[in-house]
C-alpha cells in the first residue's frame, strides 16, 4: 500500500499497534522499517512525514492487519475529500 499525506500520525500509530502481526514500511532503496519497534517507528515516521514519504510502501503480514490498515487509510482518504470540498 502506498502512503500519501498521513497527517494523523497518532491515529496511524494506534492502528499499527492494534495489529497482531508484523507491520512495516519499505523504501525504494530496500530499507525496511518495523513499525512495531519504537526506534524503527520513529525513523520511519520521520521519513514518512518528509518529502520521501510518498516513496514508502506499507506492508502487513496478516490479512486481518491489512484490512485494519486499509480501513483506516480509506477513512482518512474520505475525510480528506470531505475537507477539500
């Protein structure tokens, strides 16, 4: 899942920590950031919020976690569309 414009960082972190399996971001260079590790999470969020944010892709090992993340991102996208009107 490509990520763009994650403004609600705390909500995103909460959803990630609700996931039961491994959740991580991967860069185009092959760097992998485990979002369940505090140190890795802070580095990843820093990159996500920088200009490089749109080059990161989100992965979840389990289908249930993937569904949870997709639901969150869908809600976020809908909220952004409502604000744009």
